[in-house]
């Protein structure tokens, strides 16, 4: 029986559209071009960083983020805030919590994402990031940490994310259940792959979990 739901962040809770358009502006390329390159990386199973490298060969992410911070210290830059939450997030979390599920947020995110997420006061029992744990998905150690903070047996946990490679398949290898969310570039592309049939659930929105889980 599923007793805990654990949610990825990017394109699961957070709509990353504004982040990518700000990056396009920063890099000096049309927004549609950069978003298209991100989709291309998803389709080709290439790292997201390759989209930056294609636009600017020799690109160094850390140096550019530091320069961006110096240029725009008060802006969001590569970060997100409450306005980037998908509209179904709060209704789904409230309904799932009312149904008695333990809810946790845990995804691959930089250090500052923890403060951004906790500032939203989401109706969850905990927020965790890869930066805080010093291990990233799809490493088995990440999912071991998920089970540890949940205090549950792996089979009692449903991990919810938009990717097969980072979310669904490694969660299942860790003995958890998994739901694939069809949104964002990876979500739509991965839902069309044969491996998506291995997911316990494939949903179009988080509110679908409420009815699908009963």
C-alpha cells in the first residue's frame, strides 16, 4: 500500500519556462531557439548542459551564474519562485494530504532551491534537495535517502517525476512505486517510449493522482 508520495521539482512542481526564457535572453539567442534546443537535448538523451554549449562553445555554467548575479543581484536569474508553481500543485497536495498521504519534495536542485521551496509553504512534510544530500538522481543513494527521510519501506513510496531516466526507472530499481508525469519536454517524450509502460501510473496532471490513488 502506498503511504508516501515524493515529488520531483523541475517540470513536476515548477514550470521552468521563465527560467529558460531568462537564460535565452542572457545568452543573446531567441527564446524559441533556446527552448527548442532544450527539447532537442531531451529527445537525444543528451545532458541539458549541451544546449548551453551549442549556443556558446566553451560555456562555463558556474562562471556565468556568478557573472549574472553580479549584473542582476536582485533578479531571479536562474532561480524560481511562487509564480513558477504549476497551477495544479497546491490543489493536488492539499487533496492528497487530506487523504492521509505523507508528502515529501525531493529533487535534483542547487542549494538556493531549498529556500525558494520552503518559502512557498507547500502542504508537505519535508523538502529536500540533491545539494543538501550531496547526491543526485539517478544514483541509488539518492533514493536510499528518500526512503530514509520518509521512514517508510520502499514499496510504500510512490516517486512522482517527469523523466524515466532520473525518476521512474531508478525509483523502481530502489523498490519504490513510480508515476510518470506527462509535462515538460522530458515528460511528453518519455511517456511515448515503451519503457513508460513500466511505470505504475502515467498521469497528465498532479490532480490525477487524487483519483487514480483513490
